[in-house]
C-alpha cells in the first residue's frame, strides 16, 4: 500500500506510515532455522534460514506463507486446538496450501507462553487478527522480527474492526459492480501484498538491524485492481463467448489489428470497424456455430487475443505447480517446539 497513490490516499498514507515504524526489542531464542525437510525447494532459496510464524486462518495468510515457504523459509503454523477452519471446510485445499509447513496447536488464551516465545523468536510473523487482538493476547515481535498484519480494512478508520471475507472486501472496494468473480481476488491480492511487504521489511531490517511492522489492507489492495467498464465485458471485442459444445471462448482483441484479424478468421471482415459496440449478434452466432476445439485450432499461431475458459484440471495440467508435501497433522510439531523454546 503506497502512500503516494491518489486513490484513498489519506487513509492509505496514514496506515502505511504508522504500520512501518521500526521498534527495537529483546533478543530472540536461538532457533534452528533450516528449511522444512518436507519442502520441495528450488535451486534458489533467498529466504533459507528465515523462520516464519503464521498465526493466520483460512486462505490469505496460508497463501502468503506458502509463497515464503517456496522462497526457502521455514514456516510454522500456530493453530487453535481444533485447527484452522480450512482443515474442515476444504481438506484438499488446506493440504495444497499448507504442505511442507509445521503445525503447532495451542490455545493462546489459555497457554500464551508458547505463542509469545514463537513470535519473539521469529524472523517473520504473519497474522490476520482484527486490530488489537494480538496485543490483548500479549503477542509481540522480537528485536529483528518483521511483523506483517494482514487485515480486512487496515487498523484505522471506521471499518478497522469490521468482520469480513473476500466478497465483502471486494464489495467495499468497488470491484464487484455487477458480477461475482470466479476467484477470491481480495484474498489473493492481500496475500501477495503481504509477501511484498514482508520481503521489503526483511530488506529494511538488514539495513538498520531492527525489526519492522507492516500492514496490509485487503480492501485497499483490491481497490487498486479495479478496472474501467471497457474491461468488464461491455464491448464486443472484450467478452466471453459460448461455443457450440457449451464451452467458453475468451476474446480480448482490444487493439484494432487483433480484432481485424479475428474477424477475418471467423469470416466476418465487415465487423472490423465495430469492435467497441456493446454486442454483435452475428459475431455471437458465428462463434456459437463451432466447438471450442475447432476455434482454438483455427486461432493457433494467429495474433487474435483469443483463448479458452479452461477447466480447472486442464489449467492445472499445463500451468499448475508441482504437488506439495502433505500438510502436517494438527499439532504435529507442538512438543518439538516446546522443547526447542525451553518451555
């Protein structure tokens, strides 16, 4: 969240500045910070040796800490005794997001010492509590900890303590307008922003030797992603069309040269000057006359900005990541961390 942005600038600047203050603290416990043995690491691990403690729940924090894990960090999830709700809501998705991480189970209200010790020892703490909760629990960073708060609306302003999830943030951000997106945009935008701010905090720590506090608002991050009506399916050259087999074809031929070539290939060159009309019934009928595979074969190798709406399994086969290690059983590493922290 940059204070130099024009949109939402007063709130964003105030939030970002307050969240980035540097604070010096006591030295952490000596910890083995080697990468999780179960992690499938790449040749480049810039975060090798960094300990990330993830206090978050559900999607955004887990997605962010998975990105840090892939960069080589050792990630420990501190979960409530009954586990992250995602374990029960979507077990397969939970496994995909949390494979390779360690799990410590602890009720922070009943037994706060373990959580406090982990946070004090961490290089990075990622949390998604509402503002004020971590302070009430007595959780505080160590002297070199980068503490990243992943919030719905930031820690200041009238929405700071408002409960919400992705759909709510997108609605407040003005992103939805007339459609529900097929992915949780606010969650992912916030997760990537948390990774960005965490990495920036680690660089800042190396410059001055002290930890930093950073904060991410998923609503503010989502607002930055809002696009004009032109890119929301309001013109013929930027829409999704149905083919004869019930599949869907994306057309994003905004540049005249792409649209002209597309019209030529589908046999409607007379439509070349009408790309920004709201609808072209003859274009719709033509695309609906043949199956998706035939259109893709025709367009292959052509500059037309057209492609499929792939099914998840189709996209995963071509673009998906390698399978992660299985997610740890709830609390599998609790005893080991108690011993390591001397508790």
